[in-house]
C-alpha cells in the first residue's frame, strides 16, 4: 500500500487503514510499549474491516483502557466476530456491559461477558420482548395486597423464590416470546409464590418439611420436583377461589408435561396438601424434573429459618397481648380453656380465620399474630393461648423500672413539656417529654423554583382545580338585596300581607363565597428513615401543597418533627400560620433533612396546641410519614408508641382537631387504622407518587 | 286545586310487599326495640351496604309509611319542613317530608345526613330527644310527634372530609346501629338474588369485592360495595360477559387513576 493513499485515524477520512497504521494507533491506545506486548496480530485482525468499523473498534478500545486494560486488549481480537453480529449501537452496549460487569463483579466476569458475544447478540433479540421488574412492581404489589394474607414484600432478585416474607422475582423476564406473555409470567409467578406462603408449601404444625426432605439423597433434584408438584397442587387451590387467575396460569404454562399427567389427579383433590406432594415425590425423584416456566425454586432452609423466627415472635406477641388483656381484666375467668380461635377450611389451607370471643378484643398486633400463626401452622398452638406468666411478662414491672432508672432527670431546659400515655399502666407519665422548638435554617434558594419547573404542568393543573374550589359559591336566601328574587320569601311576604302582618323586607338571594374557615397543620416526618428519596418526595410534596393552598386561601402551617429519646423531642418550624409563603419559607422547605427518630405522640400534642390557637371552625392535622412511631431504645418502639400516638390523636380529636396520615408504610394498615381510624389515612405504594397525590388528598379532606 | 296540592305534597311510601332484606346481625331486634321506646336511630356504614333497604324493610315490618329524603348541600330547612306556595291567587301551605311524616306517624329517613348543611340538621334536634317536637315556625305550629313516628338518619363514617363529619351534638341523640358488608356467604346470597345470577357467579363477585376491599387505604378510598356487585350481576344477567360487566360496574366505578384501574382489572381477571 503506497503511503498517501492512507489517512490518519480520527482524521475523519473514509479510506481503510492499513495494518501498519492500525498497529501504530493500537500501540498508542493500549500503551503497548509499557506492557511489552505487541499489537501486530491485533492490527492484522482489523485490517480488512471497513473504515467506519475500524474507527469504532479503536474508539471503544480506547474507552475500555480507561477501565481495565485486559478488556481493551481482548476487544480488537473479538471485534471481527462482533461486527458480524452487532450493529454500531449494540457494539457499544456490548463493550459497556463488559465494563459494567467489571465494575460490579470483577475482571473475570468482564472477560467472560466480552467473549460471550454470541450470547449477547442472542439476548438482544429478546430485549424487545423483555419486561423489567421495575415496570411491573407496582401492579404486582397491588395484586399481592388484594390477595392479602400476611403482608409480603416484593423484590427483584436473580430467580423466583420466596422466604415466606418477601417474594423475589427475576429483575428481567424474557423467557417467553412476547412482552405480553412475559408480563403475565410475572403475574403467574407472583401468584404461585403467594400461594406457597399462603397454602402450606413450607409445612404445618404436623408436617416438618426439612425432615421429610432428608429422606431424599439428591436434595437438589427433590427440590426441583417438589417445586413442580406444588405448582400443580397450588394451581387447583388458586382455581377454587380465583378461577380467572388459574386459567391465566394454565394458558401460560400450556398442557402439563407428560411426566406429570399421572400425578395431577391426586394433587388436584380438594383435600390435597403438601403431604400429597411429598408422597408423590417418592416415585419421581430419580428422574429429571420437568420444567414449568412459572414455578420458581424452593429454598426451604431460608424459608424455614424465617418462618420459625416468625412463629416464635408471633407466639410471644400473642401471649403478651393476652397477658395484658388479662391484667386489665378484659378476660373472663376460665376463659383460657375455651377455644378462642378456630381455623375454618381444610388442613393447611385455612380459607378463613375466624377469631372469636376474647381474641376479638385483642389489639391489632395480637390479632395479626394470631392470623399469621394460623397461616403458618394451620392452627394456633394451644400453648400460646395461655397468657404469658408473670415471670415472662409483668405489665407493671416495666414502667416502674423505667421510671426508677430515669429518675435523676436533668432539670428541663426545654421549651415545652408534655405528658405521654403509657398503655401498660393505662395512665399518663407526667411531663414526660421534653420538647424543643427550632427554626429550620434557610437552604438552597434554587430548590423550590427547580421543583416548580419540573412539575410546571401538574402545578398548573392543581392550581386550576383549587381555584375552582375557592370560586365555589352558594345562594344565601332572605337577603335585603341581591341578584335574584327569593321566591320563598316573596310568597311568605305576600301571605303575611294578606293576613295583616307586616311582611319582611328581606326578599332577595345573594351569591356568597363559601366560607371555608379551615386551618391545616402539616406535620412532616424528619426521622432518619426518610433519608434519601423519601425526604426528596416530602419536600416536593410540600411545594405542591403550598401551591395548592395558596390558590385556595386556607390557613396552613408546616412543621417537621424528629428527636432522640423523650428528653430531646425536636420540632422544626418551617412555616407558621401567620407567615406568608415567601422566599424564606421556600428556602426552609429546601433545607428539610432527615434527622433522628419518630416519637410521634409528643409532636401531635404540640402541633395540636398550635393549631388550636387558630380561629378556624375546622382544623386538620396532616402527617406525612414513612413508618410507625419509633424512638431510640426499645421503650417507644412497637405497641407503646402506637398507643401513645393514638391517644394523642384522640386528645386532639376531642378538641376538634381531625388527624390524618399520608404514609409510605405499605405494611401499616393494621396500626394506622388503630391510630387514625378507618377513614384517617392513605398509604401510597410508591414514594414517587407523594408529590403527585398529596394535593388530591388534601382536596378530598377539605371539601 | 286540591289536585295540585296532592301532587306537590311529599309522597309517603306505603310498602305493601315485603322488601327483600337479609338480616346481618341483631339489627332488626334493635330497631324494633328503639321503635318501641320511641328512640331515633342512626345507621352507620359504608355506602351500598344495605342501609336504605333495611329501613324499607323495617317500615314494612312495623307497618308504617316511609318518607325518605336524600340529603345534599342545598337542602334547606324549608325542604324538610314545608313552605308556602302560590296557587292561583292563593297562598297554600305544603308540608315537607319531615312534617308530613310527623303528622302521619311515619318513619322519616334522612339518608346521608352529613351532606346536608349544618343549620338544616339543627331542626331535627328537638325531634330527636325526649321532647319529640317539631317547630313549624312559618305557621306558628308546634307539632308533637305521635308514638308511631320514628326518625332514622344514616351516615358513612368512611368519608374523609372534615367538612362532612357528623356533629357530636347530633350523633349523641341517636341509637347507633353499625352496618358493614355482610360476610361472604350472606353477601353472595344477596347478590345472587338481587343481581339475578347463579350461586357460582355471585360467589366470584363477592370474592372480587373482598380483593378490592383489601386495597382500601392503599390507593382506593373504598372497596366495592354490595350495590356495585348487584349492578355487575344485573349486567351479567343481561348477557354482558362477566369480566366486562365487572370492569364497567366495579373497576371503573371505584377509580379514575389509570394505574389503579389497571390493578383493578387484574383483580377482575383473577376472579373471572
Ligand atoms: N342485607 C341486605 N339484604 C338485601 N339486599 C341488600 C342487603 N345489603 C345490600 N343489599 C343490596 O344492595 C343494594 C344497595 O343497598 P342500599 O340499601 O341502597 O345501600 P345504602 O343505603 O347502605 O347505601 C340494595 O339495593 C340491595 O340490592
Ligand atoms: Mg342509601
């Protein structure tokens, strides 16, 4: 090749580069001199490629060197094969996927990913039909919530399985030929894993899964088979209550594999349980298990560990709850011997748990524990129905101890002190909480304008809707003047005149604007658990709220709350009732940050007191939060904090303040209902929805 | 002239035929006891769970005429008590439903009382305590309710608006009966009969309601009521495919949020 026919790489030319100039360029990119390796072979490899592809390979080689030199050396070697399989765009994503593997896992995986270029090309064909977990998560979690039972978490993982507390689903589903089928496969898998936890795949009171499995020499194979057999059995259980869902699963899996056919009738008997699956397992565990797309895998070790921990916890909660009830005199003497709980339904599948008699009176935590036990064991073990003895739990002991320990309290230098409700004692602890009121320091002045810009469309919509509300008018009759005649009044005047009585002169109707007379206090959770996107969402939600409320004209205030034990309960003033939504308030919203814990009762009491100073006819206390009341040390955690908060809300209610809670705690239904009442809360399933929904929620509360 | 007044006067319903009502608990006995003691009754419960039907049934059972008023925020005192009208050249008085019920010794049912304005509800206070009096101010009349008059109001505690809470001063005058959706077997029997569907379809409709009620508070204000199930059943009876009927009568009736309706459709398809 004569010189002159060639161009320097990167010079924007179109002519193919010679082996020699490729070598020169590769040496440069790969620092070949330092590593004492030669690029001659690599250059020869690339010499026949068209110029655009040569440039592309050189470009990506250079990119790769910055991360990991070995990948960069491998790339020109694989390039001729790769360009035959991948277009320019996917050539880049292929290299990036290798670099990504290097970042995530390491060098070996990076090299493997790069070498597996054929597999990468094949996976691309499936990308169009793949469905991501993220896309489906909300829908699946609603489905789970509808199906109900014990609350279950939902997470992306490598494969589909459950530990009985969380369902893990593959991060991406691309097993089936179309996106729609993959979406259905997510749903079918979710339903099956739910059924495993609900209908006894992990054993019951009289069937221990682990010991049943120990009979099989090849555990892996036995588990594969068991997953399949349980999929067959559970499909019939699902079909009984949810025939539509079962039909969808059936359509997705196609006809049962031949190996399963003879086993189906037994597994579909209405009284079939895990025991039937295990019995059939004896006959098939020495052959290869058939594959079902949705059946996932079983990990009994992990599931049973979670399950037995939960059972122990539930038993304890239940016994404690019974002890408290007994101590409080709620239980009739001799009540212990009566069956308090009966599980209706066959064996492992209590279709409905009926909690009777005294258990009905249990606090929500105790009731949930009872329900959870029936789900795990098919019954409530009789020993749990004996209230915890004095050795285990003495409702009087704890508070007294705590008081003694805390006696030498330093003199209060706090702004306010509040009582706290101790449900063990059924009495207040006097002036127990020390409250400090702080002003939030102003933060980034660009924050609010940025949020407003990001949500410009939504804000315009919110404003329109709220302005319409403000504009709502009503007719006031019997006015001395007005735009319309009040027919009622006219008629009356006329009959008065007839009967000789002097008629009233108030004969008109006038339109007046609705007098809303409403004051709203927003109590924002600034506990440590809100750090990150929850805090972001809270701040964005406040911007939306301010926009909405400004156009409505309701009086409102915003305070944050957090703290660290009863001697340091912090309240952060962001906007007071009297304050305008001005630059400083905006900067304070920007500066809201996650702090410590969530001692909620005292915050409710303090903010109620502030709210009560407002002259409005209706007063609303709205909490934005991400979880249950909680504080450092175990005293406030759990039922104590819930009961104190509930009490504080009741006190507020008695003074005409209505409490409402917007929360992100998906598992909060039980305690929220207990604290706020059935119509007193909204659970958002997605933190991203908080800013979008909060104005809507306010509208529902205040119109 | 009398014809005109007859058409203007509120209609008291005389129930000849027994309305279908499936008792849920001891509400019938409680209502009868309250009636015997001349105590007013408050029915508390979510919408569409059978409160109105219950009152109709009790009116039949106690052989009393029934005046029903659906309350709304434009309802005035005059709408309840009555007003003067001009007929020809004369002013004539026409009783409102409450006055008519008091005169006739009927049951007066104020449905969804919180929807009415606060100043309107005040007129029922003297009727709802031991005085049992109704002041017809415009006529200078003070009516004393006969023994067989009974006042019944209903209220949905699931309302979230602070502006729609029942005032303690009102609430405390009434004997309160709690209503809720019946348990599945009973609800299925109701849906089968009222919706005109077979037992299996009714059972599935009730299952669907249960799934939607689990979403209450998590994006839904309320789950599907018995009334919605009856509607879905009626559509199915008219030949609409069950899933389509449920989508229209249940899923769309519960939410406008596209994410949520998608989830509700999932639930519909899980059952049908
Ligand atoms: N216990 C019941 N017995 C008979 N029908 C019922 C019962 N509960 C609900 N229904 C049905 O549900 C429908 C709605 O009930 P309705 O009384 O109008 O509800 P509410 O007044 O509570 O809003 C009724 O028309 C009836 O078909
Ligand atoms: Mg009704």
